[in-house]
């Protein structure tokens, strides 16, 4: 059994990834297992898909042959750094409340993805090896199954016949439109850049897939009363001297809506009142700084205090 035959048994394309092979085998094995399937041919079918899976997943390392574009050895010995696709820059606008509590946003952008027609090779796949660049023959010795891999004689291990892919014109990639939900954590600031690792351009290089990143720049709407400091929200609360001395219930605005704050008697200018759980992601605090305003005419107050002494 060679690779092309094994892929056909599992119903997969020549460009199938290891993850796709494992997923398909798991599905078929569940359906065809003799313990679950009463069909008389189930046992034979189960053996066939098991052999196909083994052929694809357990090649002999010493016989592996490279197929696809040549590798530049300087990439491995210091001549060049490992290739990374060009990053994608995306902007998103959020409210101050969203910047504190965190939020989910829908992003929409274009990126490069591997050509579906040629699997990112840039050429039409070899019809004999189906783009693999090698043939595999399975043999059985006792209870052991061996899968032997040899270079495809037709394409000499390249995986293609030299014909440029008509879909991508040899560029290996195609533009694709992406819609994705992104979670923005609480505590972000205006202009902060969030790195979405591996969510950007996807390019086939040296027979492997390289995933680029997305840099998400956040624009946070300012709030006239509140600001973030560390994990806390900071704002001021203005009190008259009378309210500061007597104590008062004060309606205040928070990122979770309006609430009532109890101001204790004898509160002083610049005292701080903490409202727990009203900060970043509901874990920080909202800290109110007391701003005591004095009356413009303090003559009677001074006279009263002098008489008290």
C-alpha cells in the first residue's frame, strides 16, 4: 500500500495534514469497529483503515524523502532567520467600560492563505504520488506491519510535474476573508497593541506552513470622570464641607452602572473610599478620592470656631 492508496481508503486529499488524518481515522474507526458494527465486512474494513492509517502515520524515518521546494541551508546555519509571514495590522475601537471589564469583538480582515488547488505548492500535483513526492509500500511480517517509502520516479520527489498551478499562478497563496471573535482583556489602554499569535497570513515555505501574527491596536474612548491606574479605576467625588463633616449618601457612577456610596462623618480632603470589585475585570477596585469644597464666605464659620475655643 502506498500513500495515495492509503489516502483514498480514508477518503482524504493529497494535501491532508496529520491532524486531518487522525481526525478522519478516529471517525472511521468508531464507525467500522467490529464491536459496534454488525456488518459482516466490518472486520475487514476496520483492518483496511487501520493499515492505511499506519502507513500514513508510521513511515520509516531512514527512507523519508523531501518533496517540494528546496530548503535553503543557510536558514539552519545562521545565514538567515526563520521566515515569518508579514504581520497584519488591525484597529479596534472600544469604550472605556469595555477597556476596564474586557470584551469580545468581531474582527474582519483579509489575509494570505495556502492555495486550495495546489495545497500551497505552486504547481499542479504529480498524478502518480498525488503531490507526496514518494510512494509507500506496506508489507506484513507476522504481527508486524512495515511501510516502506521510496522516491516517486515520475516527479523525482518534487511532488509536482513542473506545471504552474492555474489557480494561484505559482504564488502558492490566495487572499481569503477572515471573520473572527477576539477576546480583549480588561486593563488595556488607548493605543495598546495586542498580539494575536498565529492568526495572520499563512504561507507555505520549504514544505512547511508558516503562520504570521495579527497586531491589534486598541483605541479606547476616554471618560471625563474615570481613569485606569494598574488594576483599579480612579475618580474623584466632590463633597461640600457640610457633607464631609456630617456624612452623606452619595450617588456615584461606575463601570457597572450607578450605585450609592456611604460617606462617613468627618471625611477629609483627599481621603480615599474603596469600592471593591469595580475595577479591572471585576477583580480590581474603584477608588474615589474625596474633594472637599469650602464655602466662599467662611467668616461665620471662623467666628463660630473662635467662640467654641
